[in-house]
C-alpha cells in the first residue's frame, strides 16, 4: 500500500506519559473525505488513497503501517479549575510520520472509543463536531494560521447518545505535536508528589529535541524553550484576533507547545464585531472572549512557567524571577505582532499612531455592529478604487462611517510608503471567504441528514480564501438575522 511505517518516539517515553489502547470497532464505517494532498505529503501511496480500505483504516478497524495506538496522559486547568488528570478520553495517537518537508507529525484518531482516560464517557465523537473540525482546521491552514490539520473523516455506522441520538464519526488529525501545557502540568504534579521522578525534565528534553533543537546551542536551554513557546503563542493569538477568530475553550490542555491551534470545539469567527464577543455555550463569564484571549494565553503560559521552575534554576527564588521575566515578554510580543497585522489589514504604516487609530476603529465597529470580515474586505476594495458604498453600508450610523473613512483616507494617501505595496499587503491578509458560523452549521445539519455536498463545497471554498470567484458571493456575505449563530458547543 505504501513504503513507510509509523515511528513512535512518544511511546519511547516512560509509561506514565501514556496508556496503550485499541480503537473500538466501528460497525459500518464510510469515508466522508480524505485530504489527499496532506496524505501525499505524509507519504501515503496515491493508490491507497483510491482504495476501498480507507474507511477501515481511518476508523481504526484495520490499522496498518506499524500503528501502535496510545492515549496520551495530561492534566489541565479547565475554566480556571485544576483537574489533575485528563488525557485522551476519546482519541488515540497512531504514531508519527515525517512529511515531505522533514517535519515529524503525529497522526491521531478522535472519536475512536473509550480509553483509560475517558472518565466514564463512551470515547466516541458525533458527526457534527467531526465536520466542524475538518472545515475549521483546513480553513485556518489556508488562512496561514498555524494549526493542526484534517487528514480524514469517516462515519462509523452507529448512533451515539448525546442530548439527542446522533450519528457517530471519527476524525483523523495531524499535528506537529500533541504535547500541551497540560502535559507539563501533569508531569509537574507527579514530580511534586513523587520526588525523584523528573518527568518534567524528561518531557522538556523530548520537546527540545523534537521541536526546539536550537535550544541545545544555548547555555540555558530550558529558558530558551519557555521563551520560544511564549513567542509562538503570542504570534498565534495575534493571528487569531486578526481574523476575528475565537477559540472558545483556551484551557491549558488545549494550548499546544508547538504553537499550533488545537481542539476546534466551541470556536467561531465574529460576524458583528464586539470585543467582548463569545460563542461557547459553556463560557458564561466570557473568560475566552475575543478580546480576552491574550490575557488567557498569558495565564496559561504562566502555568507552563510554574511547571518548568525546577529546570530554570536550582534556587526557587531565582527560578521565579527568571520565569516572571520571560513571561513578561508575552504581552509586548503579542502587541507588536497584533499592530503589524492590523497595520497590514488597513494599509497604514505601523507608526506611533497605529495603536490609537486601531482602538478608535474597534470602538466604531462595535458601536455600529459592523461585520468584521466584510469591513476589511470592503476596505481593501475601496483602497483599490472601488466605491466605498459597500463599506459604508456596514455602518448603522452612515455619518460615523463616513467620518471614519475620511480619516482613514487622509492617512492612507499621505503615508510615505508605496500605496501599491500597501494595497498588495491588504489583499494578502484580508480574506474574502471564511468558514462563517451559519455556513458551518448548515453543512453540519445537511450532513446529519446524510447529505455532505455542502460540507465538501465549504471545504473547497475556504481552501482558497483570498481568491475572488464568481458565483460564490453567498459564501462571502454575513448571515441574515435568521441565520445568526449565537452559541457553539463543545464536541464532547
């Protein structure tokens, strides 16, 4: 079928890091979609991708390629509350493949059945969350956001019980890593209760070797590791916010140390802009609202720093000083990157006035309930010489919209840098298409009824989000009042 086999570097860690487990047999798996380009990049033979064996492989019924399924152990803070053991309750790591670029990637089944960490659950996934994660993760990749990827989706042929009976499904995820902040917290808790284990050091050495080998060329590799993870997360969250994306459940077990977006549960893109917008049905206090994501990112990273303290310095007081200094770099790094992103999005120089201008822009957008993606899309069109009518139509108060536009136009025209270059930058960063919440829900509802045409079309549309295509105008538009999605739900 192919000329590779899985490697298992994670399974060579001590047994406390994982538990061997087998997928539950799916009674009648059927393939919904396989990501052929990603599969090819990972080394799958094209003939296998056309074979009848795909559904059995991606359901876990017939594993091959030297797969060795394990469920990973981790802990975490969930909405601020400490849970000492979580782990893969419905997922299995099959093994690792080295892609065409030489990057080692995990291949991971989600929804494959009960594991030792299922905590009383059935370990299975519903079709809706599987379709959502496929759509969202592939759209984010096309939007140039670091993310886990979708390799395949299958139905299992069984009905599972949630609030209502729903079709079961399994999602195959590819990631640079499944090590999370919560993995370090899990190891730190064991090291604290069982002195001499040194699981944090074992994990840190593994992460450095696999993801941050340049740390080995420094005098303080663990400080380098912490700083590198913090920088990647600062950049990642800035990219989310530049797209109006809300992760929805930024618990420490959902923050991955390689800097990829992971776990697309109650996530969504903002339609009508408001900085305090949230969608998750379980985030009643707005802990993970759009504007609060950097604060929560820093909070999570502070928990990582706590776990790494014994490696930062032998003296605890000195280790705390080092950790605080490194963590203190997060917000400046985040703000610099955020201003770079929004400077490019509006085509203005990132000068001393940019921060204030963007804050005033957000205020006007919120007051006027402006659609986030359409605002930057139509501003790009206006900068390219199109009529500004479409942009002004987004504002409830047209006079306020015109005043903002006049201010922006004056700044755009007097900037010393090339307007052609700035316009090109706007086109490269302001998407035409995003996986709008109502379109995702429509695709899910159709899928639940056995029709996957909308799902396939939505995946295709969002695979090229910056290319304007005739006939796809409906995918660009904001939802009608009847289509607005106000809440999203966790996949479990």
